C-alpha cells in the first residue's frame, strides 16, 4: 500500500496509543528525571557530604550479575538432527553474536 | 553495543529507573548478524497494561537520528519531507542528563539531526513497525513484522514485537518496576542529613564555636567584626562584677551523641532489607552481635531474593535471545556465518550456512546462569556421591555403570577433567556412536 494512504489509516490509531501510553507514564517520567538530577549531581554545597548508598548498591548489583556467566542454549523439536543443529546455534550465540 | 555493555546498561537502567528496554530491529548483512540496541527508558511509550514480561499491544520509542544515516538506511521514505521539529520530551531528557552531570548542553545541529518516533502496533490483524517524523505526523517507514512459525502464519497476532523489557523487580500495575533508587534514596537522604549534622558538630568541636567577649575588655569593633576559627565573636555586657581576666567565654559544646551513630546503622540496615544486596550477600558480617545461625538465615533470605532478581534479568535475556534467533531465521538467507571458537587454548574458525544452525521445527531458548548452575551441580554431586556405593555394588559392568561414573566425573566440575579418558567406551557405546551420523541423515540402521 502507498505510504501516504497507510499514513492516513494508521495516524489516528498511533496517536491514540501514543497519548494513552504517554499520559500513563508522564508523572513517573517526571519523577525519574528529578531522581536523575538528584542522584547524579556532584556539586554539593561546600562542607557537605552525601552518603552514597545508591552507588554502593548499584555497584554490588553490577558485581553480582555481571560476574556471573550467562549461557544460551537452544533446543529443537526436530529430534537428533535438530540437536546437532542446535549445538551450532549455541556456538553462534556464544562466539558469533 | 557489545553484549557485556548491553547487560551492564540493563542493570544500570534498572538501578535508576526500574526498567530497561532492548530492541532487535536491524540486520548486518556483512557480518550476518542481528543488530540490537538498548533504548532510553525515559523515551519509551509503554502499553499501560504491560507491567510484567514483554507482551504488549503497542510500544513506542523516540530517537534522535542523523539525517544522513536516515537517508542511507533501507526502508525509510520521504526523508526530504522531514522538518526540524524537535521532540520536547527528548530535549527534556537531554537537559536533565546534562544538568545532572554538570555538563553544558551541546547545541544540536538542527539540519543534521532529526527526531523520529518508532511505533510498534497491530493493524488489520498483523504486527507492524511504523516510523514517524514531524511530531508523529509524517509516516516515513512501515514494515509488517513477518510471521515465522506455522502458528504465527495461522494467527499473525501471535508474532512478538522485537522488543524486550527487562525489570529487576516487576511492580503490579506499573510499567516501570522497582528501581534501586526507589528502594534506597529515602534512607540515603536521612543518613546524609545525620552525617552532615555530625560533621558540623565535629567541626565545631575541633575549631570551637561562638566566643563571647566581656565588653569591659575594650576590644575594638574591627576585631569583633572578624570571625573566630569556629564561629562568631560576640560582645556581651557583664554586670556580675567578676574580674575582667575571665572575660572570654567559649560556647559550651555537647559531646557527640551515640544515638546518631545508632540511627545511621539502623537506617542502613533498613535499606539493605529492601535491596537485599548487602555485605552479607558476600558472606561478610558487619555486626559482631549476630549469631552464626542468624547470619545464615539472613543470608539465605537475601539469597532467595537475589535469585529472584537474577531470574528476572534472565527472563529478559531469554526474550532477547528468542528475538535474536528469530532475526537469523528471517534474514540469514544464503551465505555463511563465520565464527571463531575459542576452545582448550586455541581458536578455530567455523563457517555455518543457515540450515546448519537454524532448525525447521519449534525452537526453545534456555538461559543458564553459571553461578546458579554451579550451586545446583554441587548439590547433585553430593547426592550422587551418597548413592554411589549402593549403585556401583549393584550395577553390572557396561553402559549403565559407565554412564553413572561419567556423570559423577562431570559433576566434579574439575577444569580440564575429561571423564571419557578414564571411562572409555565399550562395544555397545562405540556402535551407538558410529550409528549417530546415519541417524542424523534419517538412514535406518541395522
């Protein structure tokens, strides 16, 4: 279908869905922007300190989940032949992604 | 973005926003591999009914893209019709990020960059990726997401969008999950206030606070206007009749209260109670007052929640790899995928055609975590060991015994331990191995 015709047909649906999604998350988006401004700021008034519990927790969570090695394994319903093919798929995921 | 960077960004996004989103929406025909990206969580539009996994009726994301790249990427049309309209939301995200990092805003080249909006939706029973420009007024790309499996071909709404949502802790009814910021910031603020009060108290103790001076000492106003090291110099009128040599008085200071320290520890423990990531997660006890049993119980509880968070991350990975494999099925075509395999200290190259790693039937993806596998493996090894005496005594030599001993060997998890070197194949096993290639080619074996 011609893209301009498709545009006419799709625009009302896309606009409705965008508005619905945007209105739903807007307050939370605002709050998260404020959080970002608050936690990333380093220019504190002279003589004040911030106990950075957040960064400590982020670092611990990163350490816990990134030092773990994740494996990807594919299984097929194609029996023995599928098994051999899936071993190659595992290799592609591990070495070729 | 590499896979490790991608996982790191997913954890960081979850820490700050409680949600991270990835997409596989392009294909590198030269390298023969899918192209994935991590999206800005503050630029996405989510179906309000989606608060768990990645099933959704629609999904959108705003992106800033170079006009040049847009013109040279297949699938985009009407690029010349795109004006300079900028997304106010993307501008606000950029400003918030620059402000937070203390950076000056970079003036974007209006002509060189355009803001586009990708919207995944359902149209006439099929799934579509549509891309819009000029504040969602001009459609510049529309691609139907092809059905792949028989089930999808029968019912195209079963096709999944190539979007994966990663939430460390999903929250019922909320598109965003629970972030670490949600869990610890109120405690961080309270502890910071107490610490700053302690800092003021310590500074005053070190330098001395306000000093009161008997005005009969006749100190001139210029000296009085200067500050003492720790505070002000304040003249007072002393009518007690005491001699003037005692005319300088320092403000009485209170000794620091141990209550503040106790309160800080209490708040920190409460914060750890919500995140479950603490020194104890690493087996370290901070307080000497807890018994070994208490520490073990706390650690077990914390571990259970950490396993839950890990499994939530793995669910996102599973969806990512399903989309990854799907992209190979749709785009690989002819040609070969070259991979370099690192095994036992050497690297070997292998080239694979589509039919060598893409199966016709239904494919399932399993994601494994090495740390969790190791825990399970150790448990299984101990159980096998407990059974070994009984089993070995009652097993006849041959396939069953060999298989049991090999499994026991594998479960030791000793690096470079090759169980087949010690338990070699018997005649039946050799025959079965020899028949395998024939079975793979669907040739009946005698």
